[in-house]
C-alpha cells in the first residue's frame, strides 16, 4: 500500500474497530482455532477489509488475518504460479475464481453487488462541472463530453489484471448506446483504437494506488466502485442503473457489450459481484489445522449477521448467496466446510 493510501486507511481504523466491537457480540461465529486466515483479495477491497472486516473478524474469533491485495486476475495468476497460497480468495467477479477450477477450488459463492461509479478530485479544475453533474444541475450526459476534453486526466486500472478496468471500458461503450453519444466517444475518451482496445497507458494505474491518485488530484477523475469511493471519502458521481453493472433487472442490457483482450476469454458485461471461495492447498504443502480453521471461520463470518451488516455498511448491495460449482460438484454440502454450510443454509431460509 502506498503511504498516502495507508494514511487514508488509518484514518478509518478507529471507526472500524468500534464497529468491530459492536458486531462481535452478535455474530455467532466464534472460533477457538487461534490460527491465521490467509486472504487473497481484490485491491478495491483493501479499505473494507482493513478497517471493517478484519477488525470485526479478529475481535469475534481471536484468529488473525493476513491479506495479499492485487487485481483479481493478477491474484489468479499468482496462485497458479505458486507465488501465493491463500486459503480464502475474495474477488470482483466470479471469473478469476473459476479460472482456478477444479484443482485449486471447487466453487465460487456470490455475496453482493457493487455499483461502478466515477470518483473525482475536489482539487480538479473540472470539479465545479463534476459537482454540477453530480447534483443534477447539469444533464448526466454532459459527463461524457467532459471526459473527452483533451486536458482531462482520467485514471483507471488495467483490464488485463483487474475487472474494474474492464468494466469501466464496458461502461463507456454501453453509455455510448444508452445516451446515443456520437460514434467513437468511448474510444476517444480511452484513447483506444481497433488494435489497442485498452487505450492510453497514461490513464492506467495500479489498483492499489488509484484511490490515492484521485484524492491527491493526480487524476481529475477515475473509475471506482461505490464501496471503495465511500471507504476513502472520495467525491463521486453515481452512474444510472442502466450502466452501473449492479442492477439484476438490467442484465440483458449489460450483456450486450463485450471486451476482447489478447490471450484470454472476452469479458462480457454482467453484474459486478463480490465473490469468495476456499482455495485448496497444493498437495505437497498442507496447511496447519489452525490456519485452515481460520480460513473457514473467515468464510463463515462473511455469511454471518455481523459480516453481512459490515458489508452492507460499506455500501454493498447484499444478495442471497448463490454457488457455482466446478465440474463434479453440485451440492453445498460437497464444497462448504460445516461452519460455512450452516451460515449458508440460514440465509437460504
């Protein structure tokens, strides 16, 4: 984490710890393993994990947490290469987890949706215009004219390693249709061409640094998730449900846009979801019983009343958890640890 980002996160830590104390008494997920839950988590989850989920979990279970943050796609490659060996994988979108089927994990569980927003800096010379769009004093459609200005500094993440970067490109392509923008508006904003769908490299920044770069004014505005914008107290413009990739009623519209990147499956528009799984250890590197129990306890905590309240408080739109399985598995009892299964069944009613 960059020094600035550590400062932003630290500023929220006290509130997170207070919330943890309140949540711990009613979670019903106590554990006596005294192990360490080893997480791999999308960079956009850094704030919510460090200031909310981790303090609440540690207070409840007395286990500890260590987390590797990076783009979800990058984390998948790190697991495959043996660079990291997490017990829990929290990703944005199911794809990065499903890429580990069936040898390293057997399921992916969807917990919530997280709308895409445009975060911006109050230090930007365009802040008055962005404020006017946010407050409805100017038409939302004016946002795209503003983003296209030659001097506008736009920040976003690399779609090759981070789903947020891909969804931002899809959002601009979808907005071009929904708002009947001039043909090529999305490409001009991105600096993209037919041979370079990613666009200008000057806009690309590491996921772990983007919020800090927006807050500092290095960028006038940038892509973000609602939860992260709230965690780091960024100004932001809510995107309409037709283009924020978080409304199940708009699924058919979202699916109408795709992004094809070299060397992989195309990204098709869909819901931006928060997903998790238990990552199986390599056969020759078994985990300790205490650490495995801590991993399972963390997954159970995410489904507990306290964990769900924490996610909702961070801005996630909670869904009834649903599971997708690796080939050969078809029942919750075949993939979930008993403590996780109990919480899952409780939420299914």
